[in-house]
């Protein structure tokens, strides 16, 4: 990789909203290149660091998963407010993905299917304030906050992620094309 | 799957009258609905079997037209015309009032299955609105009082033909008459004059006159006729386009109501010139009230030897005219969609070329002309092309009828020689404080005050006739938003840019209206226009973004004052998106809510 | 390449394209190995012109390459940033209009819509998703219909009508409510005249009409558009034919 234009380390925050952590796993899949990356970036709030809230302003936010419930909205807003650049990271962030397959159903239908006793009869839907409430639909990230870049793929391959990050780090507008551009 | 004996017995005579011809499907569906109120899947299947056509074809046609219903919409189906001029005259308050009195929700039938109310596209009564349709019969000059009276009549189940005749009065409102509206019609004179000139002679006069079509595109009529005449196939057809769906246009309605002789004689002359044997008048469904008088007029012409066999005593000059009704589809004004509809299908525009003049109705050479164009033909037959050519401007000969509506003292028809300035029209109709004029309907152009010196003519501001005036109290954003809704509703759905683009445009306009728009949405509107205009299959999509683009450019503050202060707002209310889950979980704690901001 | 003179050639982006009279711009281009993006065109079927992906600029005027006839000497603009930008917007429109979840779609890798999106570097559908509620029909023994992925190209309509002689499919509704309907008294595929070897079954460019029990027979990664982007598969596009047993035009309905 060429010498970065910016000597300061790039500060990255990441999260998985309604995702499966597959995009994060794929990120880790860049393998030994992680070491190269570690010299150039540092992580703030992220499942990788266990930092619970953004501690300072970040350069880059990678958001995995669609927006499914109230908690997702809070997390997403925090990242948006704390990052210069926000990336919809992976298929679910881009179009809701598999969780969005519930979008043609009523939330009530979904919940009453889920909250059942072992014999199959319906039970009360819990009213615990700790549980985040579901939105009527699963929304792509760009329908809730402004998004700067999209990185599709289910998950985006390690090579795709690497290409995207190295483009960014070297000051090129990221460009993902064949064979790196995949929706699945 | 079968229909009841009662329904079957009501449908049978209709099928018989149309000789079980599948190409009459649109007409059959219209009459079936009139007889049995709606066209259920069972009825559709019954029709498919009787006509020996695929079930899917009946479904496809039924579901295309806004005035055909798959489910019961009641014995009284009330539609409020929702053009911007109806809005300006207060149609929404009237709608709410009726909904409340009849305890109805928009688009839903009452529990007893008696009545439903909804909105529909412009019904062409803009000079005497707000207007409604009840079972496709137009009622003008609606007031709160009239709403009350209608509610009582419906609740009392009084048949429509017993309602006060005054409700159905449609005025001509001719405010300025020139050579067409001001010259008395002498039946047969124009046809005899054309016959005397001979087929070649009549075509030569048409060429001299340089008459251009009044339906919008402004195509030279003689060129169209000559191409049809030279097409080898027969029979040839003459179609009069009376679909008049362009919001704000109502001049064809007046011509058909009070100048029908000219329209039909124009068709006879066209038939004479190109050698056609059969004619259609495609009348928009909203003008159903004209059907009977027009049929009577045609009967009179047949009796007078102006239609039928050996017209004007010329052996072998046989020509007759049939009236087809539309069923609530603006796109059927586009000539190839119109022809599809005449053939009993959904009105989706064909690929052109081939053009109708070589391959039109049933694949045969067909001339499609606007109502007003055909009226002009009678003037040329009588007075000659040179006389005609001297009126108007170089590229726009003759006179043009404008349908003037909106903020002015005297709405109605104004006939001018081409070349008249916008400001002149405004002065004549008593529009003192106009800030904008939408010329040529929703698909036309929005002119601001600084452009009022421009002229009505193909070389400057072309128009199909609509002239809607907006006074200084009006909000041009709402005007454009009304039009955006119109196009999303009327797109036929054939091509991608228009089918999806018109809906996206409408949604963005609604987002801005709700205060959720930002500069980003303004850019999106223009970005969509850059795909709609060059990429759409027909004129509908190509013009659908014009009003939005014009007003973004010329009335930008009307948009800007609605924009949010941030750089992004979601299109939906996040807190509302939680409401269903809140209700299900029985929660109302702080964590069960989302504010607008982070 | 045969002798080309101005009388039997035209140009696309400055490149000379020979043609035979009666060919459309798209047919001539594909025959000459020049790629013009397209979705609703198929070599076995009559031109239709609804998807508008193939829109080119012919002597300064916009037109569909799949319906417009090749003419001597015309100048066609095709592979330009302006046109490709518009095409990308059209693709985004098609994606948000339906429900396209590629990770769970058997067509992925063989899908023309997806392949075009890759080729034109469409990274996201951009517009607000409509998430429409659309039906899935599994009543047929061999074929299933998932209208969530339908792009209204009417290839199935044309194939069933013009090749199979059956009229199994029709486009119904208007505008945004347009949808494919099946010709049977119940409206279900299982009650229709469709059979597995109909051309209509194999012509769908996306994953809306699918043959049952062939799930992932060809692994992801080895599919039609995995090896090369669609724009480099012109020979395939020009010569693909539906694997069909022609059916005599019967009076089926
Ligand atoms: C969406 C659309 C709607 C149209 N509606 C009408 C109409 O209501 N009446 C009409 O005469 N022409 C209408 N036209 C124009 C017709 O396609 C056609 O050009 C016209 O009828 C030709 O007649 P003319 O040459 O006498 O003007 C419409 C065109 C489009 C694209
Ligand atoms: S532009 Fe609109 S109305 Fe015209 S064909 Fe396309 S979808 Fe239909
Ligand atoms: S049809 Fe094509 S674009 Fe749609 S989900 Fe399937 S693979 Fe993706
Ligand atoms: S089902 Fe397939 S072939 Fe038929 S219209 Fe839809 S996308 Fe086209
Ligand atoms: S391929 Fe030409 S419009 Fe679809």
C-alpha cells in the first residue's frame, strides 16, 4: 500500500444493527492485512473493542445491518453524529436484507408468532422497558440517516472491504466493480 | 366459478348488442358495470368465456381503467374532480363534508353497500367547478348545500335520473368568440364544399392552410392525411380524439355540446379526403352526458344524407361514425393508446413507428385528430386554405380556443387568432393579480409574471388549450404537487422511468410538503426529471416532471420555505413507526418513543 | 467482418457497425459485438421497448435501441457517462420498486438485472424502497412464480403468446399497480396451461419465474455472469436461445 496522505491514524467506529455480524466477520477475514491496517487505523466504539459509546469524533463509521427497532435508531444516530463518513456496510444496511422480509407482515403478526408457550398458544407480548420496540418495518440505513458510501455484499468479501478501505486511506474515491461488486 | 342467473340475464343483451366481439371489450365492460355496478372476478370470467378470450385479458383490461371496479363500490359511486382548479374552489372541504355526512372513508363503500366516495382526475369542468361525477354523470358548481342535497338523495335511494336537472347543467361559458365559435353552423355546407373541391382539391386546400393539430403535438394535418391516403391498406379509419384528459382543458366538451355538426362534418371531410369508410369518436368517460345528444345528432346526419351510404349524393362515398367511451384513463388521449382502447384493450401506447397513418386501428391506416382540429377542417373546406392561412402567425395559422380557468373573473372559452399575448388573455378574462399561468395543462409549461409578454403560438408557447391562472395568494408548490399526483395516478406503467419515476417524484413532493425535505430532495426532483424526460416511452412520462422542474426553477421560495433546517430528514415519522409495537406491548415509557433528532 | 459502406452501416460511439435492413440498432450492435445494455429484449422475441435500459441517442434524439431500426449513416451515442448515469437510475428504480434480496435468490449470478447493476456499478438502490406486498404462487407442479422480483418486462407474456401459443401471462393494472396475472379461471399458475418446457418458463431475466427443484444446481461463483461482466458477454447475449420445444399454436386459453 502507498504511504497514507494523512499521518494521523484513521479513527473507525463500527456497529451491527439488525445484522448477523457476518460483515464484521468478513472484515476480520482480511487476515494478515489486519496488521497492515492496524498501523493506519484505530478503533473506537465497535464490537471489536468493546467501547460502549463513541469516545471522540471518528473519521469513519461502518454500519452493518438494517434498522429494525428503537435501539438501532439510537445507535445509528450516535454513529452518524460522531463520524465524518458513514458507510452502509453490507446487504442488510443497504436494503434491509433478510430481516426486511418481514416488511410485508404486520408487526403484531410477527410478535404473536414469536411469543408463544411451548404448546403453541399465544402469550402476552412483554412490556419490559429494557426491550427495544420494533419499528413497523426494517429500514435500510440510508432511509434513517444520511449515508456517504455503500458497500454491498452478503457479506462484502474481505477483498472488497480491503479495496474500499485502501481506496479511502489513499484518498481515492472508493470504487467497487467486477468481480468485487456482489449483492450476495 | 359462475355468475348468478340475474347478472347473466343483465349481461346477455349487452353482449348481443356488441355481437360478442372481443374488440368491444372496453365498451362491454362499461355497459356491464352500468348494469351490475361492478365487475367481479366471476363476472370477468363469465365475459371471458362468452367472448372466447383469455381470462387474463379481461382482468388486464378491467384493472387498467380507473372507472372499472373489481369490487362493489356501491350503487352510487361519487368521485370528486381533483384538478388544482377544483382544489382552489374548495373541493376538499366539500369532500370532507360529504364523507362526514355519509360516514364514509375515502375509497371505501358504506356498510350497507350503497355508496362510496373518492377523488378522480380533472373532469373538464374547471370553469364551473368544483365538479363531481356520480356514476360517471357530471355535476357542476358544487357547494356545501348541494352536498347536503346529494347526501339526502343518496340516502333516500332516489334514482339518478330523478335528481334535479339543474345539478347536471353544464354551461358553455363562451367569453370570446372568433371565426369558429362565432360563425353559425349550416349543416352540410362544409361537406358539400369539400366534395365540390374533389379529394385532391380538398387535400390541396389543407396543405395551403398549414393547419396544425390542436391536440398538443401540433403536427401538420395535411401531412398526416396524405400519409394515410397513400398507405395502401384498406379499410382506412378516421378517429376523433375527444379524450380531453389534460387537466384544465374543456374546449372539446363545448365543441361537442354545441358545435357537434362541425366536429362530425370535419370527420366526414377527412374520410372524403383520405378515402376512409369508418369513423370513431373516442369520448372520455367523464363526458357520458354527451353520449345521447351526440348519438341523436349522428342519427340526424344519417337522415340528412351526411353519413351512411353515398354521402352528399356521391356514389360510393360511404362513411359512418361510431362513438366509443373511455373509462378514466388520461393516457388514452395518446393516439396509439387510444387505438388500443378502441380495440378493447388496456391503453398502453404502442411502439412508434409504425405510426397510425400506416398501421392504426386493427393495423389499418388511421387518422387521429383532435376535436378542434376537425372543426377547423370545416372552415378550410368552406373558405379555402389561402383564406385560412392568412389568419394567425406564420407557423401557427388560424385561431385557437383557450380553456381559461383558475383565478379570474370570467372563466370559460376564449378564441383568439394565434399570436395573442398571455397578458392580453389575462386582461380579457379579468385576472388582475396573476403570478403564474400554467399553459397547456399539467404537462405544459408554468409561466411566471415576467413571461406574460410571450405569445400563444407553436413558435413561442404551444398549447393544447388549457390556461390555468394562479393569483398572488396561491402556492405554486401545491400546484406542482397536485400535478405530480396526477401523473403518478395516470402513468400507464408500461415503461420503467415513468412507472417508477412519477411515483418517486410524487413521494418526494409529499415529503417536502410534510416539512421533511432538504436541499437533497430538491436535487432529487431534478435528477428524476433528467431521466423521465429523455427516457420515457411516450409524452406522458416525457412531460410529467415539467411542472415540478418549472416551479423549482421559477418559484423556488415556495419549496425552500418548506425545507427542514438539517441536511437530512427521514421520509417517515420514526416515532409513528413504533406506534404499533407500543400498542401491542402496552408501553408508553420514554424508551418506547423516538424523537426527531439524535 | 463483411464489406461495409455508408449504405449498409452506421456508427455507435464512432465505431462503424454493419447492418442488414430490418435489423434494429440493438440487433446490429450485438451482431457486431458491441454491447448496449438491455433487459426487455430477447433475440427470440419481437421488440417491446419498455425497460428503457437500451436508450441511446440517435442523431441527437433519444430512442430505444431495441425498437429503433438501424438506418444508413445514423450516429448513435451509447456508452457515455450521461447515458450510463441514466441507466443506473433506471436500475435503482427497478430495485426499489420490487423486493430484491439477492442473498436469498436462486437467480443470483444468472440474473440479468443484477448483472446490469454490477456492470454499471450500482452500489445501492438509492431511492426509498417501496417494499410492495406481492404474491408468490407455488400451485404449479414444476414452476413457481415470485412476483416480488418481477420487473414487468413482459418477456413471459410475449413468449407465451408468440412462441408457446398459450397466453398464460398478461400485464394487468396500471402505473405503479401494474402486475403480471396468470390466465386461468382461478388466476393460479397450477390451473393454467403452462408446462415446464414452455418458452415462457425460461425467458424471465430475473428470478420471478423459477423452475422447481433445481435450487443451486450450479454453485454461486460459477454462474453465467460470475466469470465476466455482462458487458463482455455480447456473443452470449446475441445468440442465446430459449431451450424450448416449440408448441403448435393451439386454441388453448
Ligand atoms: C399523454 C397524452 C395525452 C394526450 N391527450 C390528448 C387528448 O386528450 N386529446 C387530443 O386531441 N390529443 C391528445 N394527445 C395527443 C394525441 O396523441 C395526438 O397527437 C392528437 O390526438 C393528434 O391530433 P391533432 O393532430 O389533431 O392534434 C395526447 C398525447 C399524450 C402523449
Ligand atoms: S411514459 Fe408513462 S404513460 Fe407513457 S408508456 Fe411510459 S409508463 Fe406509459
Ligand atoms: S431477481 Fe436478480 S436482482 Fe432480484 S433478488 Fe434475484 S438475483 Fe437479485
Ligand atoms: S415474470 Fe419475469 S418475464 Fe414475466 S414480466 Fe416479470 S420479470 Fe418479466
Ligand atoms: S431493451 Fe430496449 S427498452 Fe428494454
